[in-house]
C-alpha cells in the first residue's frame, strides 16, 4: 500500500519557537519522491521541497529544514524561529515511481503560530 | 508567467445540475493533474494528462465526471448530475516532464464547489 501519515492534526506554538512536523510514508517502490507543500489560508498549495529516495542528505533553506530517514520511512520538516506568517496547513506527499504519476498526500498538519 | 489559473473560483449549484471547471496550466508544462480536496483532508488524485492524452484516472472519478484537454493546453473538468457529496475544492496542478524525472507540481487556487 502507498500511504502518507501525518499524525499531528494541529500544532500551536508561540512565535520564535522551533516546530517539527512529522511525516511517515509507506511504499514498496525503491524509487520514489517525497514533497512538502504549504497551504496558507488563501488556499493555494505552495511547493516547498522535493526529495528523491536516493538522496538522504538533509536540506536547509533559510528557516526551513528537512530530515529524510529512509530507515524509518520518515521525512520530517522543521521550522526554526517560527513566525506568524508560517501559520498554514502543511502537507507531506509521496509519488511512487510506479503506478503513473499519482501523488499521495497526507491529511496535513495545521500549524498555528501565535504572536 | 502567472502560474496555474482556475475558473471559476467558486461555484454554487443545485443538486442534479451539471458544472464545468477550467484550468489553465503554466504554459510550458505538458502534464496537468486534477485533484479533489475535502475539508480537513489532503488533495486526492482524480486524473492526469500528458499533453492531450488522459493517462490515468482514479477510481474516485465516477462516470459522472469527465475531463478533457483537447489541445494539450487548458483542461476542463465536468461533473454531471451533481450530488451533495461532490461538494469540495477541485484543484488543478501542472508540471514539466521528461527524462523520467518527477518534477514537482504547481497548483492553482482551486474551484470551490458547493452543491445545495
């Protein structure tokens, strides 16, 4: 089965706190791609990062960082020094290499950052 | 390039009516995808096109749903005989293709459908 689980439904933090959003995926494919998207209140999904299954290097982009661990099938997302503008729903997604180009999304984690 | 656009942004219709949505992808993107998103859930894949060819359809896409991309540019999604369960946000996305690389998808703002 192909599946993405985001166990945290909602997280609330105070501005400047660090926060980690968890993502666990299931796939039997050896080649696959993982993504994170942000959906602000305006509703439009914004692409944040893509990672292929052969690249386990962690990545940092400004206040955002991603930790890909194939051994635990996890692709967690950390926001450092959170800001109110980070408030949104964040989706983790999986695209297996087989089965066409269907992308499987998790249910999302709603992040509230309070001033 | 202004990104993926969708029209209309909102549609309210009565049960049993037909509705049609339009998606204009990013101009150089040859792949186009339709998703449905209900409240509190992630997007669910409906179908995708490579140029004008519809290459995959989800089991979610019942016979009342049809999608076209006649010239490999814009796409339409039609729902016939709408039901209240069709109420959702319908998202369109587009991406590049080539070389076996799974390019990321860029999403439009969506069309919110309410069936009364």
